[in-house]
C-alpha cells in the first residue's frame, strides 16, 4: 500500500508539473503576468505617492502614460 501511494504521488506530481509548464508557455499566461506586473507597479507607486508626481511630470512634458 505504501508503494502504491508513492507511485501515485509521483505520477500526480509529474502530471501537475507538465500541466503547469504547458500553462506557463501560453500567450494568455504571458499577458496576465504583464498585466499583474503593471498593476503591482501602479499599486506600489500609489502607496508611495509617486503616482501624482509622475502624472504631473507627464502633463508638463506632454507624454502619455
């Protein structure tokens, strides 16, 4: 019984790893990761107060965000 559980756990881990690798290599995952990274950046800037200064600077220089 112990061996069967070990074999089942090993197979489950291997299949999960393959499924995760397949998801990571998709375009949708890449887009979601980019969106999350920009969201985290925006949240960090807002928490530090840099968003207002950055927006003011962009308005003064005529750059779009």
